[in-house]
C-alpha cells in the first residue's frame, strides 16, 4: 500500500506542537528537577527558555557578519514566534532544546549570549545563584573520590510542606500556588519579577489565547501587565478601569497561572493594606510574606503599620479590551 505523504501544513503543525511542548513543559520540568543534563540551570520559566533558544536560532541568522553577537529574535520575527517561524527554524529550535537537555549545549553560555544580545546582564540574584552553584560544584568535584564529608551536627528534621515534584503543572495548573512558584525559583526571583517588554507581549498573547476564560478574566490579567514595576494599585482602581467591581477583580485574578510574571501581587486593598495573595487575605495569610517580598524587591515601601506608602497607580481612562 502506497505511503501517504504528509502535507506541508501538517508537518509544520507537528513541529509547532513539538516546539511548544519542549520549551513550555520539558525544559522547565528538567530545570525544576535540576536534571543532570546541565551542570547549572540558570533559568526555570518557559518564556526564558524560549528567549534563549530563539535568540540563538533566529537571532543568530540575522546578525551582522562583522559581529560575533546575536540579535534578539524579536528584531527578526513578529510575536508570537511560533506563528512566523519557518519549518527549518522550528526544527533547529527543537534540536537546540534537546542539546540543552542532553548537555551538548551549555545553557549558562546560551543565556549569557541572549542577555548580551539584548544589552543586558543576568540579574544580580541570577548571577549570584550561578556563581554559588559553580563554587559548590567545583568544591564537590575537588573532593577525593573516596573522601567523606565531615559529619554535620544533628538538626531537627523539618516537615516538608513543599510538593515540588519537578513537573511544570505545579506552575501552570489551574489551582496555582504563587508562593510555590516563587520558592521553586527563588534564585531567579529578580528575573521572574521583572517582565520586560518582549516577555510582556508573549504573556499578552498567551492570555488572549485562553479562549476558555471569560472576557473579564482576560481583561484583568492583561491589565496587570500595565502596572509598572515598583508601583502598586488597588482592587477598586482596577474595577474602575475595567468597569466592574473590586470583588470581580479579585475573582478574575484568582488562580493566576502566570504569577508572578503577570503581577497580581501589585494589587492591594484600598486602605493600602496588603489585600489577598495565593488564596489568602491580609498580613496573616500564609502567602503574605511572599507578596511583601515581591513588592519590596520591586521598590515598593511599607510604613510602620505594614501599609504601602506612595500613591497607587492610576490606569488611563479608556478600559483595555481583551
């Protein structure tokens, strides 16, 4: 029986599915589990892997012949990338992802190349984490093969409340716990908390693609991306902007699957108190310390009563359409 040839469209659709799977799920899962394929995993989030791989695969093809530096993929393709990549680019991106997984490609070097192409350095927290991990591994490798580490003093065993099993579902599941997402990548907190313009556009596209969500929920999450880093706003101000209610805003942000990159932590109560986060309300909530840390790291300040200082961010008068 004659073999039926796949159409170009079906081949490309298959490549798109493979690309989305490897950068959205496979690589973040390996990073969270600290898979042995990489000595150091400097990033853990899917959009960071997409940035690194696309800058190398797409950006390198457009660089100046007289320069050794790549250019950001966003200078070459419109967003979202998968809609505009050629089949060859998709194959190359998938291949590089697998090279990262099996250790053939150095993720730290690729990340540094990507950041350099964008005129950036790794965040201070990220550079510190990489340096610390390198020192730890170098010390470990320097130990004689049969030597044993010095005994540690007995410590009280702490109850393990974390449920990190190395799967991306812990980050993108419907019942997402933002505090665990932050804990899983604490060394990358500064990177996670600062959504640059390129990343914000990717998140906007992902939010708009969630057709199972209500228009109001999409509008809530899109509005969060307009709150500048170092600023905070109120549920009431978001309600005014969206033409809804403070209660509806809280419901629209609940189980935010993209926190903290889509920053629901920047929305607080009208009396300048903390408000809710991760399903809990107020300063006694179990996720309150995470929200406070996120806000402080971004430059927000609290007074002696635990209330935010400064003026809340005001949205423009015209409401955003999802």
